């Protein structure tokens, strides 16, 4: 893994960390969401500081380059995150409909 990629990972991790900490301070982020992003920060830092992990994993999984492995993992993590957010949104929509219906029946 080349130096610019390692520096990019460290910079991205630090930017995410600063953004998450700012959101936590303003109470704009739930604890579960902040934990997710803090885990992402730690993973990015570990891969940047110990690139041999990426080399090993990319070799085991058959990727041509460690950077491809990192991008693929990032995409997969964000897809899973999007799916879980979609589930939360669906639950909230159902609750909103139930609440609107019960309020409408109460106002009758």
C-alpha cells in the first residue's frame, strides 16, 4: 500500500472523527450511530498503520491489490449501513401512520 493511500486513510479517519465528535457535542447524533462511525475510524487507522493486514486479506480473498480490498470493504459496510437505515425509516413511517390514524380518530 503506497504512502499517499495511507495518508489519505489517516486524514479521512481524522476528519470523520472530528465530524462525529462535533455532532455528539451538539446532540445531533445517536450513540449507536456514533459508535458505528467510531468503529469505522478505528478500522481506517488500523489499515493505515498496519498495511500488511490489507495485503494479507486481499491475498486470501483473491483481490489484485490491497486498495481494491479496502474499497470493496468500504462499499459493503456502507451498503449494510444503508440497509439498516432503511429498516429504521420503514419502522418510523409505520409509527407515523399509526400515530396520525389514532390522532385522526381521536379528533372525530
